C-alpha cells in the first residue's frame, strides 16, 4: 500500500492546503511494504529552539529562585537542593533580614518594613526535609502614588527605560523587580547557605563598608584574621573602624540633606574556606563570585585579591610564596591571590571588593524623556537610600554564601565520592573536635 511521511511543522507554520508535507522523493505514488511505517514524532525540534532566559534562579546544586516586586503583595524565595536534617527556623534568616531591611537609620531609606519572614514549606519538626523551602516576606508600607511621575518619565541611570526596551511593559511602582527589595529572597537563602557552610566546614563570611563616597578606609586598619560581626555592626554605616565610620556617616549626611546620593565599596572576606572549591575552566571560583556580586542592584565593579592594583607590580613582587606552617600544612606567606589560584580556593582568606554606584533615584531636578519620547524634567519622589552600601553588606554576604555552598556541593559530588589522596587533599568537613571548638 502507498504511504506518506508527514513532518512536524516548523514553529507552528500552517500546513499546506494540499495536505501533509512530503519528505524527499516519497510521494503518494511511492511503494512501501504493506505494513504502515510509523516514525516517532520529532519532539526535539522545538525543544532545541527553546531559550531558558528567565534570569530569576541562581545556583546549580543549591538553587534559589526569588519572586515578588517592590510594591506587590510580597517578596521571597524558593530554595531547592538544601540538604535534609539541617536545623532551621525563621530566626536563622531574620538576623540578616533585619540587617538588610529599610528604615534602620537616617542614612538608609525611610520606608518602614519589618521584613518578617515566614517559612511556608520544606521544614518538619524544626529541620529541613530536603524538599523545596519557600520563604515569604509581605510588603506592608507601599506608596504607589509616589511613582506617578515615573510612570510617564524615565529616571536617569535607572532600569526604567531598559525594562521597557526589553519587555515592552514594566511594573512602575517601586521599580518592580529592579528594586533592591528583590534581594530579600537572596538574603534569606544566603542565611541558610551560611549556616550550612559554618556547620559543615567552619566557614565564616563577613562583609563591611570600606568606602563611602570619597572616604576610603585604609586596608591596614582592618585585620581580616580577627575582625568580628560585632565590630562591623557597631555603627550604622557598617564600617569596623569607628573613626572612619564617623567620616563615612558625615559624607552620606552631607548629600542626603541635599536630596542627592553617593556610592561606595563593600569589602567581603571569607575565612576557613575548604580547599578545592571552584571548577575550571568556565566555572572558576572568582568568576562565579563576580557574577553573583554583579547581579546585585547598583553594582559597578568587582575585584579580588590584589585586583587592579596588582597590575602595577612585577611577578616577583606579586607572587605569594609557599611555606609549611606549624601544623604541616602548605600555606602562602602573602595573599595577593585573594585565596583563589587557578580558579580554585587554596585555603587562605578569600577577599573581594564590590563597587556600588550612587543611588539613581534622587530628589533633584534632572533632564530626561517620557515614555512617549518627549523631553521633560523630573524630580523623583519616593523613599530611597542616599547610599546603598550600608544595606548592601548582608546582600554581598548572601551572594558569596550561595556561590560557596553550591561549589562545596559540586566539590563533594565530583572529588569526594572516593577516598581522598591524603598526601595532597584535605577533608571538606570539620572533624568532630574542630566542630566542638567552633561551637565554643
């Protein structure tokens, strides 16, 4: 009997009015065996053309998806891949959410939000179950009318225009997803990641403000081996040096009263990092950290170790020479590599610096254009930070934690399934004695 072979139409193209499409020389007159020939549907054709570009999920093994908008019903995250049996409650997340929340001092936005989180799933009897963890934070102090002018005119250097260019529509109130309020989900998830890192490997992540506008904290005034969270949190700008903290606060106050804004730099350090984290060549540890940090709102620069300053040195000046410490471990005498060599952590303190631009929404008159392409002037209303860096500190810590816990899981999965080579490798996990000492 005669038979024809039909194809799946490309991207929904209409079928010919003459009937099913033909392949090659197989026409209706072609002779085939008496039994009909059935070919599987080519489902992969359209699949190959799909593009996964939502941009709201971060991580490979420890995956975090954030949701919500600045003036919607609320914000939050879904954490997938969290190990089971980890003791966890809202209190573990609330500490960092309180450090991030608005209205905490005169140098932050005056918006009043408690940012109280609620865990909606993934916890049973006070421990994680291994299923997705949903964290929700309601919005309670929205003022949509503050954005009436911004529905018509673009704020200079803000994401208003580019969101329109990309999507053809946007949430005007509060900037929608481009608002820093989106980072609540990141900070909540980062708190979970920090707890895993601390309990499993003894890893500590601390960030602080090292520059506000033109006030720069000299590097030699902070000892990265001993600096504490209490020192960082002892003032409203989150600078561990009291003298420079006062200078930074004064610099922010000076522009705040004028309706202007300034930028700054957040320095982040990581102590007790397991060796071996990072996956060359495309997923080097510093590359992953850079992507994570630069995904935060208002970021403009990233450097780690010696950074750009290292370009002024010679190799003999820049190289970190090795030595054997009193415990028989290979260490480096200096740390210009920033704790990462060849894209892999070497066990030294990881240090990085992230630059944040001045807040783009200011209450000073600026020239701009409207959505219908007419020139105009804009004085932005609303409640905004005169300097984002004090509240960016827990955001940076969170993104660093998300990278490290993801890389820890990757290292365990690839390199720790079989016994390690004790002559060259170290366990990722703290020994029971070390865990006991860390808990003291």
